[in-house]
C-alpha cells in the first residue's frame, strides 16, 4: 500500500476536525456575537463569543505590537513540523498518528482564523458559579490539547516499555 493511502484515514480525521472547527467558529460568530452568552449547564458551561489575538490562555493578547503575522508564521512552522513527524511515523503507531492528526487540525484551524480575522474565535466557556473560570476556548484548542496529551502518553508508555526490557 502506498504511504499516502495508508495515511488516508488520518488525513480524513484532520480534514473533518478542521471543517468542524471552522463551522463551529462560524456559528459562534453569527449566533453568539450579538448575545452575551447562552447558558447550557447553569453554573458550569456556557457558549460565549470571545476572540483572542494572542496565544493560549490569551498570552500576548493585549500586546500593542502587530503580532498577527508573527503568530501565523509560528503556527505555520508548527503545522509543518507536526506534518513532518506524522509523515515519518509508521502508520502502525495509531496513537501517535491520531495525536498528530488532532494537533494538525487544531493548529490549522487557529491559523486560518489568524490569517482571515487577525484573531482566533473562542466560544466554549467552562466555569464554576462565575467564581472560577477556565479560559474560553474552541474545537481547535481541544484537538491540540488532546493530541499533545496523546503524545505525552505515548512517550510515557514507550519509556515504561523500554525500562521493562532493560531490567
């Protein structure tokens, strides 16, 4: 089987997640921007339109410098690195292949926002009684975090397996 065909499923996961990310952000822009929020689970979860010019947890969001293109360039390099790792990883390593697909979809989803809008659209808002709040995020952020978690898990399990053979 050709390398492209053997990776087709992972490419499909990336594309589907990218479409879901962009569709949900479009919905948030159209449906949530005019409102303050939609309470889904009172005191815990709401849909709330927000934008972020910075990076994760709104770091650099208040920067006076125009960092849009710098962050877009950084995202492009990250996407290329992840795609390269995915291409070099054997298709039999499903956990890593899945992780790279998730990460690539998320990076590209936020990159599209940065290029198109100059900021990333967020709308998922978890909080506890308005006292403790997690930063508002989106589908792309979720994919990146789950993908990074799967990479970390793979590293831990590989290390454990390597130690088993050494002892």
